[in-house]
């Protein structure tokens, strides 16, 4: 049983000090109207806290927090216990949904409004066990029990015992369990002769479908009763046979049988309730919430602002705060963000501090007095790396003699200072691999560019390839073409020096 911490709030109905949210979950998939919901609540805790009268006379229910739309209720049993049973007649339960209502208490001057009108009742003849069977002959044997065996076709709530007999005397009406012969209920019913009279039971009682019972009327020595052929019974019950005993007492279980007879006549009035395929469940305490999360950008670039918006749905107007986390850690400036007054309420987190890559973003609603906390599903937020640009140049002549050195220099730029390394490439073959950047620059000097195939010269397409880093995308320079001459070819050309340890400059 849930331990309740009652909410004390000024918006309750005038005169009541305590309001407790109650969530009713409809699970049958069918919308229900004026449905009787069984509710078990710990009134002992509320009474012990001084927030309810000892007899629960101040217990009330409504669909709204102001208490203007009251809900009829009947207290079945267990006041001032951890398992008080209350039946509620709820106006509307949408299919497969949660519905919020309010329990109110804390009014010392209040009188109980518990009522059996929670349950369905057509009329006295229509809700009579025998449909007020009549028309038999009058006579009888004193010191006897007369009645019938039956079973309900559905669970029914017996509220009154009754009788019709020819002498107008007060009679004991008794209900037995057929299988165990246990006496379940007994009361005296008075009233004039030749008509049905009823008396309220001290405590209404449920009879179970399919279980067999025996209802009897007792005759003192000078009392009479009606008798005749009949198996008349209410359509919500099944008649089996007439049961009787002679020279017995009001507490005697009747062992004797006649079929297709009614003797007596004992009777009872009952009420019914609706039945869904799955009964609704009423739960006191903070109601469930559902937190959803959205981003205003699917793929923002590093350093730009992305805004996350959390929406909190709940049946009791959620308030309070939301915390936003990235990869399990709080996002700076996005903790304890207050929910708005929108319906549903929202909270937003704007940040430009997320690093490049994928991040697991979660919005966690902390809950409040009337609403349970909840967390969103994880949202994967991708932060794109920045675009980099790499250039390639050389101060050397781009046509030179094989064996001479040549130095290439790359320069990589981005809005966020690039780190990492550059590889210098000659037509798909690396010349200088993973040269670290220094202030965005990298250099590569080679002496092994040679003429291949025995020809007079060879050409090479040189590129600088930046590998990227955590914040910056890779980039490749434009091609820088160079030509390498053979020694023989140089003899045929002017302006080329066959020797030297440094490259010829342009």
C-alpha cells in the first residue's frame, strides 16, 4: 500500500484542507461512462496525520482540484486502516488512458456523503431477487425455514432483505452459503401481510457469480407462508430449487428439497455494477508523467547554438524543473530549468558547448507534489566538425633536376585552430607521412623525386592531405604539379644547375 503524503493547498473546496491526486488507468481499450471503480486507499495514514476525520465522514472526490465536479462514492469497508475500500462512480474514462481525479479530506464539520447510488438500480421489482414472486396459496408449518437455492450470474451487491407472507408478522430472513452451510447474514423484517417489505442490511454484501447460496424465511409457531409452483427468479440470478426444514430454528440450514417451488416468500434487493474486460485501476499519489525531448537542429556545426525542448505531459498539470544532460553529465546552464505554464508545460536548454560528435541527450523531469518524475528517451544529437581548408606551396622551382631537394609547405585553416597531422602525397604514394601541424603549417622536404622509365622527365601531382581532428574535418589541398628532369635532359636546357644541396628557387 502506498504511503500517502497529503498535499495541503488553498485551492481545495472551501472547508477542506487536504487534496490527494488519484490516477485511474483504463486498461480494457473501451471508453467507459459512469463506471464504478474500486479504490483501495490508506486512510489510516491520513487520519493519523490529522488530515481526515476518524470515521472518514469528510471524504470527498471530484474530477477537478477545486472540487466543483463531485464524484459519487460509497465506502465499503476498512475506515482507518491501510486498506479502505471505496467505490467511485467516475463520469468518464477514455479508452486506454489515465484519468486524474482528486481525493479531498480535512473538514471536521463534514457529514458523510457515502451513498449506494454509486451502483446501478432500476427499481424495487426489477432489482428483487425473485422479481417479487406472488400468487401462491397461504398456509404453513410453524418452526420452519422456507426459501430457495440460487446463484448470481454476476457479482451483485445485496442491500436489503425482504419478505412477503400472509400473517404480517416480523420474520428472520437468513442467507446461507450452500457449500459450507455457513450463516452469512441474518436480519428481522417486519411489515404488513400480503405485500413485500424490505429492511436495509447493516452492511451491504457482495455475492459472487457462480457461487450457490440459500435464502430462507423463518416461521415461529403461529406464522404462515405462501407456497406454489414457480421457479421465478431475477434474470441476473439462477434458480435451482426450494429448500426447507421443519421443527428447526432460525439458524438451521435447510437440508430438504422441492423442485420448481417457491415457499415463503423471502427476498432481497440488490444493486449491480458495470463490468469491463479489464477493470480500471485507481492509484493514489503523484500521477504518471511522460517527458519528450526535441532538438531544433539535426546536425548543427560545432560552436553554433542548439536548443533542446522538453515537454512534460501529465494529468495533474506538472510543475517544477527539468535537468538536461549530455552523455550523463549536466549541460552547463541547463540544470533545474523551470517548466512553463503552457499546456503541456515545456522547458528549454540552449547550448553551444557540445563537442563535435554524437551525444546522448536526456531531459529528466524531477516531479512535484502531484506528479511523478520521468525522463525522456535518449536523443542522439550529432555535432558536426568544422570545415577546414588546406593549401600547398613551395618556394622551390617546380621544374628541377632529379636528386635535387624540394621543400613543400602546407597551411591548414579553420575557425577553430586545427591540430593533428598532414600527409604529403605524390599521385597516391605518400612522401611525408603524418607531419604534425605547427600553428597550422607543415613542411616536407624530399630528394627522391626521380625520372622513371628512362625518359627525359617525369611529372608528379603533389597534394597535402590534412587528416582532421576532434573539431575539424579533413581537407586536401589543390594539386601542385612538379616536373623532374633527367641529367641528359638538363644538358639540352639552359638555366638548370646539376648540383646543390638546396632547392633552386623560383
